[in-house]
């Protein structure tokens, strides 16, 4: 994380300070791992790291500037074409060894199921993952339709609150909450 990312994570931690958390899980990737550690703070809770919550692998586009001044129009066009096709085909993977939406869904749900099975008596789980992974997992849980992932906005250090009822059905109480970051912008 850069200084801005650490600041956003600290603001998210402050926003979550009044909420009980029993388990903090994160992706193995550095940004999410560090964010989870900041959010956890001094809480005496379980801390786990799972690769299942890692960001979608974007294949040949991994680490490539798609938007902004460093982007290449040809690369942007190839990316946009692949992205648009993936919105209609859960099994299409990013070219060059990337993942499909179905693969992300399968591994993220596997990670969630692992946490739910391991920590059956815990009520409040915090999962720190990545934008696309969050979108796919929530579309699967809330809509039972991963192709709707693009309908779910996910800002940096956003807070989502999902509840699972006794029948295993998920509902959303809060989605893409980023007020803590907006407060910093207005200072």
C-alpha cells in the first residue's frame, strides 16, 4: 500500500471500530493483507490469509495500464473487447492465462465456505479481498447470477455488510460504503 492506501485503510478501521469482528480474513496479496492488518488493529481475533480471496488473474493484461496516460490504445481496445465478451460468458478466461468469472466464483466461494465451516460459532467475519473478486462473490451470493457482477460497485476500502440467514440465504445490508474516504477528501 502507498500512503494514500494506508490512510484509507486506517479510515476504514475507524469506521469499523464499533462493529464486533470475530475473524479477519484476507487475500494473500500484499494490498489486501496489509489492509486487513490495519483493520484488525489491536483486536484479539482470529486472522487468516487465503489465496481464494486473491484478485482475478487478468492474463496478458496483468499489470498493464489500461486507462490513463500510460495506456496504449491498442491494448485498451483488446482489453475492452475481452471484458465485454466476458460479461456474457462466465467460462471465458482473460487471454494469456487469466481466469474466467466462473473460476473466480468457484475459488472465492470455496474460501468463504472454508471460513464458515471453520468458524461456525463466529457471527462477524471481515473479509478483505479485491474489487473483481468481491463483485463476483457478491453477485453469486446475492443474485445467484455472477454475470451481474458488473452491477456491483467496489471502491477502495469500501465496506460491504452481508447477512446470512438460518436457511443459508444472503442479503445485503450495506454495499460499497465509502463515506470514510469521502470525509478524508473534504479535509
